[in-house]
C-alpha cells in the first residue's frame, strides 16, 4: 500500500471518532447562553468591537421598538448610494472610495489625482515574480494562488515586520495595486498550463483605473467599452467594505490584533473570503440560474417559474438544499442597498449585451422568490435579493470566467480590509481573545 493511501485510510477510520467526540449539543449552547456564529436567535450579531469605517442599517427605532427598514450602507459618514451617484459619466469611483476608507476623508481633486498616480505607479511586481511564483504550481483555485503570492511578497519586502502606521499604509496600498495583477496573471497561468489555452501577460497601464486595468489584463486584445468598465467599477465599490463583522474583515482584525504583519493578516482574510459561505455565493447563484434555464420551459411564465422555485425550496431540485440562492442576507431585512444600486447598472449592461430575456428572468425571480420564502419559511425579517444575486450575471456578461468571481470580490474588499487593519493598529492595542466555555468531561 502506498504511503498516501495508508494515511487516507487511517484518516477515514478516525472520522467517526472525531464526530462523536467533537459534537456539542444545542442544549449546552442554550444552557450557557452561547450564540453560535456570534449571532443571536434573531440573527443579530454579537457586539465585538467599534469602528468608524462603515455602518450597516437594517432596522430603525420606532417608538422604542426596532422595526425592519430598507437597508443602508455607509462609508466613513457617506451613504454608498450618494458616493456612486457622485461619479461623473467619464469617471471611476473605486479609487476615490478607497482613499475615503483608508484615510477617513473624501479627497479633493488634487488629493485624488496624487493617490491615483501613486497607486498606478505601484502596479508592479518584483522582478521575475510572475514567472517564479505565479506560474509555478498554477491552480484552478485562484484564491489559493493569490494567497500564495501575497505571502511570498513578504519575502521581497525588507520592512515586512515594521509595524509603523506609515509602513502599513505603504504595504496596504501596494496590495490594493497588486491584487488585480496577481488575480489576472494567476488565472492566465492556470488557463495555459491546465486548460492548454494561450497565455497573456499584459502589463497594467498606470493611468487607468482598477476596473479598466483588470479588464485590460484579462482580455486577449486588452479592449473594453466604457460601460463595461463603469459597471465593473460600481461592482467593486459595492463590494469593497461591509462593516467589521463580516467573517473576512473580522479575521483581518483578529489576526492584526496579534501583532502580525500585513501580508499574513491579508492572507488570513483571503482564506476566510474563499469559503463558500462568504465569498463564493455569486457562483452558487449562477449555478442555480443555469439549472432554472435548463428546467423551466417558458422563462416568461410566472406560474412555471414559481412552481420550479417552490420545488427548489422544498429540496426537490437543483442541489436539494432547500435554498434559493441570492435571496436574503444575514444583516439586511427589507432590502440590500447594494442590490438596489447595482440593479440599474445591470439592466444597462444587459441591454447593451442583448441579454434582456435573462434580465427579465432575474426580475421575475426577484419578485416571486420572496413571496415563496415568506409562505414556506418561518422568518423573523424581510427577505429580498442581495448583491450576489446579480453580481455573477454581470461578471458573466463581462466575459469573466467563474474562477475569478471570488478573486474579484477580494480585489474590491482589500480596500476595506486595509482600512480595518489600520484602525485596529491605531486604536485597539489589545489582542482579540474571546472566551470559550469548556464542556469537557473530566475522566480522572
């Protein structure tokens, strides 16, 4: 028997032992008042910290009672809807919002120009890094490829462990600049070595925005339309920050509080984001939509669509998990403000791409699914589409392969992670060390 088979067989033989000895009953969680997932029975997060970076609103006070309301997302005192509306017809907003998140103030034009120039000139990788790191051991899992690159970049930085704020600002901005490169190059390496396709390594243009550069580096001909880049830019703005409580941002703060370096903290955040319960939701939506297209004969027939979604909720079709993906959110109640903002951009892109039939199907599901969920589930708050409901559709229309959906999330969220790392370094100075109640049985 080969050594790897010996290990695999041994692990299989121990599986039930681990399950038996690591299972803790719900009764004990209730007895000791411990909230699974740091969320109470109503889905509200346990308060674990304070932040000035962003705010999520899903309930408002009315006569002393918390009632569901349309969702709001705020960055550093500005409603994200206002920020996006302020973008001019020929402008891109991701860099402006990144400046706001990092430094706490909106830049004037001179400050924004300087920030964009510094960021653009930072879109470089160490000599031979693409060949020696990214092209070695290419993987379909681009998140793993990116995480390896992030950790390896630490070896090229002579000031990796310098904990000063100015050094951390430098490192964070370098990573914000590098993320589109290591994602696009990681995909091209995988596509070449694993899929036997042609490989393109296009250099970024320091004068272009993050969204423009990503499309430029991804596409063989480096071409894109203004609308394509603007829709991607809005998607990045809507994904770049979402409060300190989401899993990957909380991971950033926990690891930062231990005193580790920027590269290690961001690599940990990447490992969190790649989880299907966090950053991979839009891929699940796309798989679900493909299943609906294949099994619903008339996409315009509301009754047929509703019937199939009902079977999905009953666990009879698709993945049989009893879920309609892209519906509902852990925090928002009546609506996800990101979805509300994004929808109009999605509609413009669908019209330009000749995908109105698909757009109509999405709109119908957006109407029908909440009704079905309300009928079939005991819910404590409203159910509405979240931003992931549309993001995968947008990426598909942009010709972005599914392997890059979660990496695109990371390209956006690195700005928020960086802001939270800096806030943790500046103001907290104490390791995050929550308590666990031992329910171990003493055997001696």
